[in-house]
């Protein structure tokens, strides 16, 4: 029989790292379309495309001439109703006016106060402001354009933090976890960026057999 020479070596413990390369899509931290809940004509556009805006900054005002006129009328009527109520209240203290008249004037004052608040709320809907600090995108309409609910006037982006969205094969569902370090390579950036996993979507797409990261 022929002898077989076998070499032995001492076993070594090594850490094996599993690296996964995935294409990803850059997303803004927040993105909101600026639109309206009322059909109306654009009165003024108060922003420039591509500039930074602050939360609460007025971006667009819609035509509110009719609402302003109604508000002015209601405020005048409310002022008169308050004068009449205060006059009736003094007379009531001296017993010179019936309780029913006093209550009627109070009701009228409260009714007009409600109308004033209602028209103010409608006017606020005609003033579109930035919901957060961000950058304005492209403007889709001009002053004088008639817009209706759902029409996107522009979009505001919060790029203070950028998100990378990627899809991971199902086989890695128990291997990827929140807090894992990530190296990010972007063609327009010379050096690699660092990030970390902040959410793992447990839903697996039945067609691609992958989940979102």
C-alpha cells in the first residue's frame, strides 16, 4: 500500500466579516408639497426657487379680497354688538333692563365673535407657510394662476439630514439591525461617507424577496 503524507497545522480563530454592497437612493429628511385646500387664484409668490426658508415663513398668499371685506364687516358688527351688550349690562345692574334683552345681546355678541373667528380661519388657509426649515424646489405656478386642492405650487425639502434608502435580499433579514455602521459611496463626493442603520422595515416584498433599509 502507498503511504499518504498529510500535513497538519494548528487551527486559528479568525473573525469573518460579511460585507454587503447595495445600490441606494438619497432621500431628504422631510419633503412636503406646498398646495392648498381651497380653489383660489394666487395673489403673491413670496419665495425664490432654490433658496433656504425658515419654518413659518410665508411662501404664497391666495386672493383674499372677498374674505378681508367680510372680516371687516363682521368686526364692525361685533364692535357694535359689544357696545350694546356693555350698555345693557350696566342697565341690568340697576334693574333698568330685562334679563332676556341682556341674554339676547350676549348671544348676538357671541354669534358675531364666532363668525369673526371663522372668517379668520378661512383667511389663514389662504396664506401658505413653510412647515419647517428647508430648501424650496421648483415653482410650478405663477402669480395670477388659479389653483385647486392638490395642485402642487412647489416642494420644500429638509436636507439637514440625508437618508439612504436601499433594498436588502431576504436572506439578510436577521443579519442587518438598527445601529449597524454603513459606508456610503457617492460619485460626486471624493471621500466615502459614514452612516448607520436607523430603521429596518420588517415587510418583505413578495415579488423582489427583499426588504427596505
